């Protein structure tokens, strides 16, 4: 199985980017992982929130394969602790899917089309985080999940 993380817009904070790259490298020891950045939309001043979500949704949909399992990272999604998240990943790996795709939306969230296409929604917290920081948190939690599954000491129970 491949795990893919899709996000809108580049990370311009070099410290965050360095941490993201570190956890990506660590995660690569456990599973095939891809992090795909969709460039920010240009000329959004004249677009409504709905139009911006729709255009971003179209760009996200172009990155998906018909067999992908699509999980939106959404504030209204299901919350779970790290151990339950590791079990969630194990269940998907056991199911035989080829690619599990997590998506971090743009500043206004997701289009209705993406919500309809999604196989699920996850929330990392009831708190709001910047779109740049959430990337690090997702990749770190993926890494943590695999260390839990391998019974390695990174996660202290």
C-alpha cells in the first residue's frame, strides 16, 4: 500500500519544511509515502469561497485514481488517539487497497464534490492549525502509527 498526502500550497517556512522532510524520510522506512503539493490558485481575489473550493477540488480530483481510498482531514471528522489511528491504518493495509490518500484542503475547506467522493473524514484536533503546520502533524502521526504497529519505543504508552 502507498500512503499519499495531498496539500494545497507550498510550505514557505524553512523550519517546518525541514521537519516535514525529516519525518517523511523516517516514514519511508515503513511504507511507500508520497507527499504531493498542489500549487496555490492564482488570482483568487475575484473568486468567492465556493468558487475557490470548487477549483481546488478539481485540482485534487485530478490527482486521484479511481481505486484510491480518500480521507479528508476535516475539522468535523472523526477523532482518534494515536493507538487507534495505528489500528485504523493497519485495517486499511489488511484490506488490500493500493493507495490511501489523505487530503489537507485549502483555506476554506473542501468542495461538496470532494465531500461526496470521500471515503471518510478525520480530525486531528478540535483546535485550528495553520495549513502548513498540519502537514507536519499528519506526517508525524503516520510515523508514530507505524512505530506503534512495530512495537518500537517512539510512542510511550
